[in-house]
């Protein structure tokens, strides 16, 4: 399933990639595979931000912020991988900044 999600991401089918990563998030959480769980959260957030559809502020706060926070928490506390957490924040920050004025406030908050 992870290869399917990665392949959809490479083909720029961000909607399929996001839904597959979302499915993988629950599986990895149940299995307590924390590094995979953090990676699935990271890629789900990136896929959501790269999708061409516009997100409302509430949807962005509910989904993307939660995914970024969970990925960073898992990378730092459960995996002891601070550089991966930094990569997640840098990508999330840049993609939020590109979304427009309301998302720029979220990007500044994450920075």
C-alpha cells in the first residue's frame, strides 16, 4: 500500500496519494510502527497541501496541522529522529506559505 501511495504521489495524483496515506496512518498506528506512522502522516500532510483543491481554514487546521504535529511528535519522541522532524516542518512550512494569506499565518506559527 505504501508503494501505491508513493507511486500515486510521483504521478501527481495527490488525492489518491492522500487517501492511501490516510489509510496507512491508521494501520501503522494500530501496529505501533512509529517511524512508518510518522512518515505516513508527513506524506499525507504534503499530499493534502499539494492537492489543487482549496482548503478552508478550518479544514486546514483540523487535518494538516494535526498531521504535521503527529509526524513531528512521532519523529522526535518515538523514533529519536530530529532531522526527520525538521524536514517535515520545513516542507510543511514552505507548502503552507505557498497556499496564500491565511495559510501564511499558519506557516509563521509553525516556524
